[in-house]
C-alpha cells in the first residue's frame, strides 16, 4: 500500500508539473503573439494600407501563428510517435477554423451584448467580409471532399492541395487590390498603441518594426514546439486521444490571440478589424494548412473530424447569410456559439 501511495503521489506531481509546463508555454505564445501583432499594426500604418488588409492579412496571419505552428511542427518535427504527431497535426489544422467560426464569434457577441443588445448591429466592411467567407468556404469544401480521396491517389491529392494554395494566393491579390479604395474611403489602419520596442528607447522605423516581428515569431516557434511536447504527454494522462485533444484543447489555447484582439476591437467599435482578424485567419487556416494535411497525413474521414468540418461549414454559411441579408446582429453570433456546444456535446457523449 505504501508503494502504491508513493506512486500515486508521484503521478499527481508529474501531472501537475506537465500542466504547469503547458500553461507556461501558453503564456509564452500569448506574449509572443502580442509582440507580433503590435509590430504588424505599425507596419500597416507605416505602409498606409486599409484596415481590411491589416485585419484579414497581417493581423490574421500574425495571430494565427500559434495554431499554424502547432500542426506544422507536429507533422515535420514531432517527437517520436509519427501517428500521434499526425493526429495532433490534423486535429489542430481542422480545430482552428472550427473554433474561430463558432466559439470566437460567440465570445465577440457576448462582449457587446450589454452595450448593443440582442438586436444590435455589427458593421464590418461588407465587401471584405464577403470575400473572406467566399474564399474560406470554397477551400474548406475542397478540404472536406479530399477526405474521401484514397491516400494512394497521390496525384489527385496533390492537385487538390495545389488548388488550395492557389485559392489563397488569389485571395491575397484581391484583398491587396481593394486596399487603396478602402483607404480613400476612410478605412486606413491606425496602430492602437505605441510600438513595444519604442517604449524601450528604440526608434519607431521600419527596421525596428521588422526586428520586433522576427522576435515575436521566434518566441512563437519556441512556445508552439513546447506546447506540442506537452500535448503528446498529456493525452494519455487525461485519457483521450491526441486527435480529440488537438481538436478541442489546442485551438482553445492557441486561438486566444484572435479572441482577445477581436474582443478588444469590437468593444472599441472597430468592427472591420475585429471580423477581419477572424475571417482572414479562417481563410489562411482553411487553405494553406489543409493543403499540407492533405499532402502529408492520412486525412481520413474520422467521425470527430467529419463532424467538426460540417459544423465549421454550417457556421461559416450562417455568418455569410446573416451578413448579406439585413446585416449582422448580435444574436446571429449566439447561433455560432450553439453550434460549438452541439459539436462539444456530440464528440464527448
């Protein structure tokens, strides 16, 4: 009995140390994302580009770095078990758009519910929002179809992956082309706070903006790599698969930058930045990352994965319909939250 008690205590301590390690890497990811996004805002202001470009491209890609790096590092540089690394990669790739299109939008509505009311309006710039959602839906439907292509049909999967990369390239070109007109209409980017390095005495010029960007990216890589190691170790302790853990836990953690930034922007009535940050990240994560997953992982239609993709598509279609038919209201995004609860209930029960 004494030996069993000692082993039980050791297991509890090991679990506690593991979750403290995960929490520490999560904090590092959040700090790194804030450094990165702060530099991106100043880069957008310096280059005189629109809020749509800053939100949908710069901020979206910047705040998407944590959840982008987790699957990439899991697939390319995971530790030990290749099957577990692939499960983490697929779960993180598909879990991020799911979280953005459901839980993140829901939290935005909750943040302004008291101030705007259930029938209150959101006013993002509509052409950019429609473009983001159109390209995301186009790519994510392709990712869904790819799950049913046999792994042996390498050339078919390769063609589909190439098509998804092309979709993102065209999206970027169209978004940049629209920037000048939006700036003329008063949608130019303005940095919300001083550049972090300038607070330490560095001059606020393009060189130091790039230095801060590189610093933020380096910290993000370090945090994401450590987080993957923690997830691999935590899955057997919690008693669920690495796939389910990466579908549910990793996105909640790594999507925090988008959640925090968009909530802050929506409370300041910067609706274009708030929505662009989310929908732009959805396009980025719904094109380039699934292209890698289709090419380098089994990308099989497991039930948790299939349900997550379907819920994501329904949430994105709903957002697009609401935005283009009478305008977005606060209650519309509560539906997105209900979709997330539906998914959570289904996979856990």
